[in-house]
C-alpha cells in the first residue's frame, strides 16, 4: 500500500441503521433514537435475548447521531426545532436535513 492509499473502511452498522430508518420515512418526518436502537436490536436478535436487549445499542445510536449531525448529514430535533449537536439534552428525534 502506498502513502496516498487509504485502507477500505467498512461502513458502521449503526450509521447504516440510522440512514435506513430515516430513509424509510416520508420527507421531513423524524425518528427517535430509541426506535432506531430497537430496530437494530431486532435485526440481530437471538432466541435467548431479553426483550430490552435494544438498550445496549442506544448509546451507540446517540454517539453516531451526534457525529452525523456535526457533519451535517442529519438533524437532531427537540420539540420539532433543530438543536446544536454539541449542546442539547432531553428527548430528541432525528431527520434528514430539509432543503430550503
């Protein structure tokens, strides 16, 4: 590998789950991080998993949503208003940016 070549990186499965969930919604609609974590956990569920196994993925979803919002790829909403990804708290929802 030469200096200019970057190793091929696999896409993060949490990021893919966020984009898949938001892509399935009508334009301008939002999804909660909890719903995304549940969907992600359901897709990977094993027969012996507890019903609340989705909680182990919630922190990863929240970390990736902040990263994606900082990059401008999604928006974080609180009470329907876009918030700063570096300074928010409480119950939030996610959506793709709306083109003006």
